[in-house]
C-alpha cells in the first residue's frame, strides 16, 4: 500500500530540513553529503526524495517508520530513526 505523507512541497521540505539534513545517515564524517546526493544512507530519505519528483507517494511501511503522515496534526516531528550528526561524528572519532 502506498500513501501520500505530505500534503504539499512545503511540508516535505520542512520535514527534510528538520530530519534528513541534520541526520548522521546523510553525513560522511567530513562533509554533509546532502549537498551532492552521493551518500543517501537512509531508505526513508531516499523514498521521500524520490516521491517528491514522482507521484508524491511512498510505501506505508516507510511512512510508518518515519512517523508520517504527522501524528499530531500539522506539527513537524523528528523522524524516529534520526541520529544527530554530532553524535555520529563523536563516535567515529572515539572508536
């Protein structure tokens, strides 16, 4: 089953900015990979990015993992799988 997780492009960009752009899964440890698209390590990010240029639909399983559509009305929420960049950088430097 496929669903439309965002009602418009603004919701998509706000959610991506709050989540993917600040997430370690989109970070290579040196530069933020979101700028060049070479390091999309998260299938949630991949699915919503693809949907943004396709029909706007993603698999319900991906939407459930991401907490989409928003559970608290129109409040943009953190993705349950969000990993802060600072935490990942610290872990990579202190192995």
